[in-house]
C-alpha cells in the first residue's frame, strides 16, 4: 500500500520542477504577459487592439527586464522574479488607475509630483474596481511559496561528489550555463523588442521619437514596459545629462515662426484699449464643461446663473481647454502664457524656472496689482514657485482662508468667493485677480443639504454627482456676481469665467442619455475637450454667442487687447479673439479644430492615421482637407515645446530679440 506523500516530499518535487528548464522563469513570463494583456483590455483605448507585433514586443520587453535573473542561482532567481512580479504589477496597476482619470500614463515628471497622490484620496478610491483583484491574485500563491523556498534549510551538495574537484567543476559549469542562458535571452529580448519598433518607426510611425505625439501613440508602438523605458531615457537626456541645447538652425526656425506671426494683420479694432484701466477678475472653474451650459434636467436648469450672465456677456461656444498631463496646472499655464502644454508632465513642476511672457507679469508692468487665490496647499502643482516666477504680488493659499465651510477637497466655492472678494477690498485698483475653484473636483461630492438639483435617472451615479456639483458652483457664481455689485466692482471690472478641463467621465452612454441623442466620435471628442469661456465687459457690451473656434492660448492676448496692450513684443502661440481671422486651435493630442474641420488622431502616427471631420456635415471627409491644419498643429506643438524645454525666451531676450518695453 502506497503512503501519501509528506509535505517535505511535495516541496522537494515542486522545487525540482521549478529548477527544471527554468520553470519559474517561464511562469513569470506567462503571468506578466497575462497582466499586460489584461491591462490593455481594461484601458479601452479607441481603435486600438493588440496585434502580433505588440505581443512580440511585450514578450521581448519582459525578457529585457528579467534576463539578469537567469544569471542567479535558483533561490536568488526565484526571489528576484517574485520581486519583479510585485514591482511591475504595481506599475501596471498604477498606470491603469492613472489612465482611468487622466487618459494617460504615468511618466517621470508625474512621479515627481507623487507627493500629491495622498491628496487625491476619494478620487483614487472611486477609480478602483472589484475585478482589479485579478492583477494581484497570483500573489496569494507566489509570495508565500517564494518565502518558503528561499528560507528553507539548504541541502549540502558537496557530499554527493567523490572528489572536491568534481564539485568545483560542476559549480563552474552551472555558472557558465546560467551566464550563457541569460545572455542569449537578453539578445533574444533585444531582437523581439527593437526590430518591430524600428520597423514601425520607419513606416507608419515615422518621426515618433522626434515628434510631439501623445503617450498613447508611444504605448501603441513600444508597449507599456517600452514606454516607461523610453520615458526614463527621455527624462535623463533632458535633465540629468545637462542643460539641453537646441541646434542653432532650429532656434532660427523658431524665431522665424514668431517673426512671421508678428507680420500677420491683427489690427487694433473697435475693442482695442476700450476698457483700458479696468480691473480683471478671472475664474478658472474646476471641471466645468460646455455640454452642461443651457441644459436642464427634470425641468430644472443646471446653470441658471451662468445662463443669465451669458445675456450680458461674450460667450465663446467652441472654446477648447488644450490641457495635457498637467490638467489644471496646464489650464493655468496655457491661459496665462499663450503657449501649449508639454507632451509629458506639467510645466509647473518641470520647468518653473524658465522665462515666459505671462499675463500677471505684463499687467504688473502696466501698473496693475496681481494676485492669485486658491484655497488649497500652496505646494500642490509647485504653485508657490511658479507663481513667484510669474511675478504675482501674492498667492492666497489654504493657510490664508478661514476653513469655515469645507466641502470636498477644501473650502466650498461659495465661501472661497466671499473670502477672496473680502481680500480684494484692500487691493489697490486697477488689479488682476485670478481665482481657482475646487468644489466641482472629481469625485464631485456635494453634501445633502447643498444638493438642490434633481438628477433624475442619474441619481447616485458619478455623472449625477457631477451635474449636482456644477449646479452648486453655478449658485456660487450667482452669489459672486451679487457680491461684486455690492463692492462696486461690477461696472469697472472685466470678468472671465472658464472651465479648466474635462470631468474624466468617459462613458458615452451617460452623455447620450443626458443629451437624448446618439453621439459619434466627433461629438464625444468635442464634448470632452470643450469648456465654456465667458467674458463680461464692464458695460455689458458686445454680448452674444461667438461660435468661432477658440482656445486657452487666446485668453491672455484677448485680455491685453481689451486693455490696449500691444501683443507685438511677446512670444505667444495664440492671438486675441476679437477679429474675423480664422483660428487654428491645436490640442496636445495632435487633434485640432478650426472653422471648417476637426482632426481626430488615433494611436496610429501621421495624418493618415486619424480622421478628418467636416464641421458642417459632422461626418468624415477627405483626409487631405486636414493637411494644412495638421502640419501647422505639429509645428506649433513643436515650437511651444522648444520654447519651454530650451528656455528660448531667455535666449531671445539676451540677444536683444525682444523689444524694450
């Protein structure tokens, strides 16, 4: 009768199995490949599916991050593979969570803002799904098994050899075998990774690593592991090797572009200087999107105060937020500098030490006071440093406010507006005040006693919560306007209100249900990229709806135009909004809009990889109709990146290229 195997027998057999032909290594490859496939499935990237080349690159990348474990003895290899599993599973899942919120992947500059993660609290929790546990389920077996195998008592092997020399020869042979195997795996990994990438970059992805395409395109070519590898290389090249320098020929090309832009007829027009000496108050509103403006639910207006204010204001109905990974900080930067965001990270955190022609600095030169109000930690998005560089007189942050009505992330917008206006009483006029709201931040918490909107079928959903929070912010707008009137600011102040970025809610079904119509890809792209811009002039003049394409890069030139400040000395990508000239509005993704077409890129590089939409029919049209706009968009993105990365404004001023002001 056979006896049942003991635990030591089972452990011995498993141990031998893991030694045999590197079973543990093969198991690592299988598990991590499964997780990469699962990640891609959960990303839900439009028009992108893994193909044969993607699988080859993924396996090759796994070989490259793990080949060195084959140089280790069995126990060391098992421990190293387990640690790699833990590390890369964590990275994959962090990317998934980040993508669910930002539609992008984590980069080195984003990691430099890691101190902000703790502040995301409820937002992160709302992005975690139950089925995400499948990313970690293998840990339940692998981690304890590795601990047992690594720390079990070592069996003596010397006694199995008749002579000491035999043991030494056997040990030497094993070391040679491990090194040969590991080296061959490394070579195989290099071939499997770089041959398909090289082929792509020479065909449909020409210029991928030199251009300004979005990170999704990089991911589509390199895979996630390759994306992070390239991101680390790119960051090291730009920041650790030394101050980057641009070739003189390219510097001259940037100069030539700005010189040509200055030659374009902009004219003074009827509005130039008409409101010279007026105060300026600008409100950057968290996640305020254009699709809610003028809409009702269950018979109740969502933004009644904004709607009333529109009747007395200029409302730009096709205004794009133009932000990238920096989100709200990008909105701040683009609006105030008339440059474009970076392809990775935030200008606020990466290049706060660069020189820019910003609105507060220019207004200071015109005799204005300039202050910024935001009831949150001053270090968030590196604001303290950036605002000092932008030459604000004072940054009123969380420590400067009485936290008497906390809602969501910080002070409620109603209390924030009231306290900010109180501070403005003591500021010498004319002044510029920039206010950044927070109440309508993801995950859109509004306490029951403040929730006054009946969201109907959306009750309890994040979409319903979003509508509720926007309705609350609209109430705050109404109170703010009344308080401005009470303080005597209404008739001598230019008031601007705009949304900073989208709400990170991407389910098309929610928008179709809310808007009661089917939506195509163009509809969704515009919904997610359009935010309202409202400009209320001191006399209520020039009110109406302005449907021309506009973007954040047009805001600073427009404000200064109203105040009679010429844009000629400054290096801006954008121009003012008060002429009849057609405008191209580039987005960081490579999309763009003008008066006639909208170009929607995909992860496939080049013009032909995207879709050109006719804005009249709202249907796809000949891709060549977008050719000129595509080329100019790529040029503007590249020029803006070069101005920021290589600190070209400092160079231009040092060379006397900027006129004395």
